């Protein structure tokens, strides 16, 4: 097993497809695609590529930490009680454990993610 992993930002394998959970859907009908590319430390750390079509959902991180690098598209993230922040291609951000807010995909977004479960 190699301890070096290249993340393919344009994977050619079939993604896992899903929709927003009804209890988290705010507006639209966003569809999600996930290309998981690595799992380590048991199931604690996940890395891959994720894509979402326009819509609005409630984002609840719970005990997980997530790093995001936006490859394409535009999103607006509004923390509960906070101001909205726009992220575009080339931007990076993290959502820490306990984060709750609104994830609004303005233009279909594609990102590299790294999640760490507590």
C-alpha cells in the first residue's frame, strides 16, 4: 500500500449518485455525485471529488471536519447566525465540527473534499 495518493479531479469511473435528504432540502432539486478516492484510518478519513447541481440544503457537520477545494462552479455558504460567503473555482475552505448553515449551489459545483470523522 502506497502512502502517496494522487486525487483525480476529473475521475472517469462511475460516481455514486444521490439527492438531498428531504429534511435538509430548502429549495430546488439538487443532485449529487461523489467519486470516493481514498479512505484511511479505518473509516475515519475520506477523500474524493463531489459535485452538486443548483439548489439549497441545510449543512450539518456534526462531529466531522471537512476541507474543500472548489474546482468549478459557485456556492454560497451561510453559517447559522452569520453572513453568507461566496466560494468559486480555486477557493479553499473548511467547515469545522459543529458547523450548521445553508449550502446554496448557485452554479453546478465540483470540489475535492477531505473529511475527518471524530
